[in-house]
C-alpha cells in the first residue's frame, strides 16, 4: 500500500481542530442574552493503539479557543476565564464512572516560527496551551478524562488498548533494532534532514547505539513541514536541549524517503515512508523515543513538547 502524507496524518484529523472529541459543559455568563463561547479541549495524540493499559502513559491535551479576544479576559468577571500561565488544570481519569486518578497538570506553550520551505497550505488551530497528562490506565477499555478549564468542564473519552495490540514501541519495551540513515550511508533516503539548516544528528546509525551503555534520544520528525495544526519546532527544541548533555546520543530520522523525487510534494501518491519509520510502526509524527543505556524505552513523547518538558525528560533519562 502506498502511504501518502494525508493518509499518514489522517488519524490526527481531530487534533487539527477540525473536529473535537470533547463534550463541553459550558458555564453561562452575562454577555447579553447569549452564553459565552467556551474554550474547547482536544486530544493531541493519535487514537489508533497508541494508548495502552498497564503502562505509564503521556496523554497530551490542548485547549483551543476560536480567537483570543476580550471574551477570555481575566479582567472581565463576566468573561470565560482561561487558566493563567502558571496555573495547573485538574484532570480526572474515570473508568465506568469510578475515579482512577486525579492529576494537576501545568499548561505549556509552544511557540513556532515558519522556516524556509514550510507547507503554505498547513492549518493552525488557536492552541492556547497544551497539557501533558501522565497517568496509568489499569486495564483495556474506554476511559473518560474530565478537564476543568475554569468556566467549563470538558469530558474526553480515550481508549486504552491491550499492549499486545500496540504497533509501536512502548515504555518498558526493548527498543527495536532499527537502522537509521547517516551522512556516510544514507541508503535510499534522498534528504537526510529537511531542516533549513540540516542538523548534526545523522552521524550515527541508531542500530549501532542502542544498548551500548549510553542513553539515546531518537526523534522522528520532518521539520520542513508543519505536520499538525499546533506545529511546534520540536527538532530545534531538541537541538537546544541536547547541547551540553555529553552523555547523550541523539538521532534524527526524517519521515519520508523520497521528498526530492516527488518534487517536495508530500501529497504525491509516490511518496514513501522511510524504512526506519516503518520499522518503528509509527502512523503519526513527530515522536521522540528516549532509550536508556540498556536499550529499554524509558519514555516516549509524541506530537508536541516544549523545552521545559523536554529538559525534565532528558534529565530523568540521564540520571
């Protein structure tokens, strides 16, 4: 089967702000005779066998607003209040109506700049904050996440799969032996790095690094194009965070094997996934795998992360 960019990212349609899985209970305000427009909470993760039961999970969620206008001003007591920069949002995890976990999650902001070659047709949602919930879903099934956003409570259903159904490496699994292209041996990859200034994370094959006593950060991302509506500069963030961490190996893997062959048209049906991406079982990007010195997946950070969250994860990996 030929995999196109649209098919590759199709599972993230809800993430892009086109639709939302959140059922929002809106608090009424005195704004004429109409209820105020409330912010929406959207899932920022692929729905297909990414969340599993019995393993530590990172479940990123986003608060999206139609426009950052005066209706969200904290100075107006009748407006819909948004969490402040330093506020934590309570997220409750329920299973069959029973509370499994309640976590206060601090919101994070992702800024981004458009680099040369950015897809001019990509879309943005008005992402106010993202919230990376960390929890464990004890058994397979449908869970409800209740997110208190101040003026409203959003409920999002999420499905936890049996780990045996997962298509990608999970936290606690041995990282698979996956060969990645290098400057010396690019294999069938025609562009090792689509960043406007290629990064330096293509010197070593991941297959030669895993399990050799040093931790590894392996990022799958294609920085030339924003892949999601909240597109963040994850490769640049990793470049900055890895600087000075001498005990860390870092590898960047591009998503596509032949972007030059198709003239940079990522919707061309002839586009092919890079073999390493296929080997990792990924159906979305970006994804950052953090692998300990014994070759075990210590963490996986999907889709969106900021510098603070990345620093914390790398510090934990290097302990």
